[in-house]
C-alpha cells in the first residue's frame, strides 16, 4: 500500500514537472491580440449557442466532391483559411516540385492556427517556428554568399523571402539536391541542414492534416463526436510520436488535455457547425495532402525520410 502511494506521488510529481516545463516554454509566446478572453489557457474567441448537428456523409480526402463555398475573411483573428489555401496552391509548381517561399508562408498561417488554440499549444507551434526560421536563415546565408556579401545575418534587415525566389532554396527539390552536393546532409548524425529541418516540418504537416480530417468527420456509431484532444492524440500517435522520446510524448498528453472544444476550431473557419465546416476543411485537407504527398515523394527519392 505504501509502495502504491509512493508510485502515485511520483507520477503526479512528474506530470507537475512537465506542466511547469511547458508553462516555461509557453512564456516565450504572447497570445494574439487583446480581445475579450476568459483566460490565457483558452483561445480568445466567442461563440453563439450551438444546436446538435445531424450526421455527416463520409468524408472524401482524395478529391473534394464539389467546390466549397467562398472562404471569407474571418474578422478579429490571425488565422485565415483562405490565405492558407492560397499559399498551399501557390507552392505546387508545374514540374512536380514544391516552391519553398509559399510552402513556408503556408506554415506561417498554420502557426497562426495553432496559436489560436491557446497558450499550451505553443509546445508545438514554437518548435515549428524555429524550423521555419532555420530554413529561411539558410536561404538568406546562401544567397548572400552567392552575391559576395557577408554570410553573417546578425543585425541585417533582410526580407524573409530573400533567397527563396531563386537559387538552391527556391524549391524542395533544388534544396535537397544542392545540400546533398554540398555535403550538408548527414545520414548518421543530426545537422542543421535544410533537409533535416524540412523533414520535421513534413511530419508536423501530417499531424495537422490528420487532425483536420478528424474534425471534418461525422459522429461515430453512437452519435458521439471525438473531441479535438482525442483527434490530436490519434494524429500525434501516427505522425510524431514514433519520432519523439518518452518525455516529449508524455508532455504532449498535457497539450491534448488542454485543447479547447470543437466549436473553437469551427469558429476559426467562420462556421457554426461541423456540417458547414466540412466543405471548407475538405478542400484545405485536399491541398495539404497534395503538398504532403509531393514532399514525401521527393524526400523518399533521396532516402531522407529517417534523417536523424
């Protein structure tokens, strides 16, 4: 009995320590805007009362069954679904490549999406931000060197898109081939190469795509909708958990518990029900799938899906 109590106490202390670590990490992130919010633990959004929803038809991810309604500007929030869709479409080049500038702009919008879900989600969004910055800085550094300028970026006021319109970081394929040729990619140890960083973003994109797929689905056989926390956990187990150590997997559980209700996610695309959200989510999921599939193919061609 005493041993059992000690075990439970240790478990609670460990979870408390993880929560304190997440709070410390999230202290570097400031919630967007200064709106009428309840607490820093929940998104700064307001909602009308929602009535129960009828069941949805099965979702189709390979191709939207019909054109979605016009995706409009959602006032009072950073994340805009129409802007994400625009960047995703723009990243698809005619030669089966992914253009880097609109790809990273897509991530800027997805970061806005994550940060709209509350402070605890900064556990994920902060890491994504760091990876986007790494690729942009590598691009800036290479472009400056190619133009005979100092590669040190400290103190420089340089546009984020500088170096992404041409050169080795113009696209995913050009970056992969150039970094391999330059010996920047190591298949046995961690490096700060753009390829390794892209792989981490690639896995995170799958996590978000799977979570959105769950949000667009109807209820189960018992008429119950899965909570966003459950959907995020299911997606995490597939996309990210196999690549994370035990401590990160446990910390992620705290994030899933802190996620807001389904209605907050619906409000982010300016709808009040899952039925209204489904056409919008499906077209976004479709383009996320196209970008993910194409990136997966390029990385797979060069055996880069398991870079350390």
